[in-house]
C-alpha cells in the first residue's frame, strides 16, 4: 500500500528544509512511494507537519553499496551515514533510497 505521509527524526528537519538533505534511506515497509507523489512530512517524535515533498524516484540499495555520494545527499559523511543506518535499522542489508524535492511552502 502506498504511503500517504512520511516522518523524519526532528534532528533532520533543518537539513530537509534547507535542501541539503535530498534522499532518505528506508526499509521495505517505508519504500512504498512512487515518482511524482506528494507527501506531507512530519516529525517522528511529535507528528508535527513541517513541509511537503515530491518523490523523484525510489531505488533499492544495499548497505554495502552506500558511497560518499549517498552520504553527501544525506548531508553526512559516509561513516556518519553508516552509524545512523545501524542505529535505525540494525542488521538490515536491503535499503531503499528515496530521492525527493521539497515543495515551496
Ligand atoms: C521511523 C523511521 O524509521 N524514521 C526515520 C528513518 C530514517 N530517517 C532518516 C535518517 C537518515 O537521514 C536517513 C536514512 O535512514 O533517513 C528518519 O529521519 N526517520
């Protein structure tokens, strides 16, 4: 079933709003979005809406395939990105890269 909203941890809100974070890596359960889809974005912690995004595309990517390019799109270094993924999705190898653009508010 297609997602109708997406949440991010509050600590990523500024990077999303500034346009410095343009992808998110999710597990299979949160990969069900399609190109062109517009989604409201809220904080994971309090479900506070803070922007809308448009999905550009969704691509499967394995943990071992992550590169500095992915990290830059997350506004992180590659070690930081690996740490974040290990914290959120411990032991998960198959991820899905969701590219998005923020819509004007
Ligand atoms: C509930 C849940 O999983 N929420 C998530 C998952 C991921 N993110 C961010 C963290 C990283 O920047 C990328 C890669 O996972 O996406 C998130 O904010 N909230």
